[in-house]
C-alpha cells in the first residue's frame, strides 16, 4: 500500500513594525514627519514699546498741580496790619479772669481743651477761697474737683493743679517762676502756658500760639507753619518789637471773633486787603 504524504502548510512570516529609532544620518532612510507644533511657523516676539509709544497709546493720569506758595508779607505790610490792630484795640486783654500770677497760671492750665468762658465760670468761686498755692493745697484735690467739674478733663486737671502748687512751694518759695524752662517743668504746664504767663504776668514779648493764632498765622500767610512752634517762631521773627507785647492777644481775638474756622467774617476784617488767603468771602 502506497504511503500518503500530506503537504505541510507554510508558516506565516511575522511582519516587523517600523523601528521607532530615528534613522541615522546618511543611511538613506526617509525622516519621520515633524510633529504638528514644529510644522507651524514660530511666533515672532512682540516688539518692545518705547516710552513715547506708550504715552500715545494710553494717556497718563492727570497730576494735580502743586499750589504756589503765597507771596510773603513785606515788612511794611506787617507794620500796617499791626498798626490797624493797635488803633482798633490799644490795650487788648486776655479773657481768662485771674487775680495774680498764680491764679493766671492755674486758669491757663485749666483752659486746655476748654473755653475761656467755661473756665471763668468755674474759677470765680474757686479763686475766692484759693488764690495762693498754700490755700490750694489746704483746699485739697477732692474739693477742687467739685469746683472745676464743669471743665473737661477736670479730674486730671485737679491733680495737676495740686501737684504744681506743691512744686511751687517746695522749689520756688510759693512764687510763680519767671523763666520758660521753670514754668514748663510744672505739672500740666506746656510751652503755650509758659508763654501766656510770661507775657501777661511779667510783660515778656512772647507769642502764645493756640488754635486761633495757628489758624490766623497760616490762613493769612503771615507766618505759615506745620506746627505751633513753627508759627510761634515765624511770628516772633516778623512782628516788629513795638507790637510784640500785645501781638498774641490781637491775633487770638482776631481768630476768635473775625477769622473764624468755618465761616470767616472777611467783611469785618481789618486786614482783608493784606491777607493772602485766596478764598476770602469779601
């Protein structure tokens, strides 16, 4: 019997996938296609904008113009102003009521952040029973508070008045000192207090700058300054010596009754033609 031989099936040839490795240069292999991002034309950098171009593109914000400084007063104008004050009120007086240098000192200390009228109302009965440091000490702090309780900060002020009275007795023989440094060393007394006492009690040519004098010095341009001390020194520099004894009273009264803070009464002002304020109401 013949042997039957079956034909063998051909084995399938495996298909190799293309190599992922890049072809070597000079091998003749075709390069792979570039990635999509590389096929695009690269973006050009935006050119830098010059300062001039920027200013044309976006206009700058408006800047407020600086106010021009007021023209300083001339010596002749200052003399004219105080001559008018002197003619209108030859002997101006402070409005704090007092009997002697000691009661003046106490009244000025009590007047801080208070009106002269309010202080006078409280000190009239007080000074009848305590017009010396010794009598004030004998009165005592608690009783003193009852006399001045209508004045702002009366508790602190009562403590200061008793303390300054004690210091006057122990260090100054019960007398009010006559120098600024010694006066400023007293409890509750500052530079303004010292200037008032030196001027009113002892006739010194000092300039006490309160809120009224500060406003008048700046508003009129007579002695502009950012602090009371700057205004004080400015006024002392420009005011003729013959007017210095009463100068601070004239300026205080002018600020209190004419050159008011909110509604200045320019129509009544003696020096409105000399004043540098650009917003005069008359």
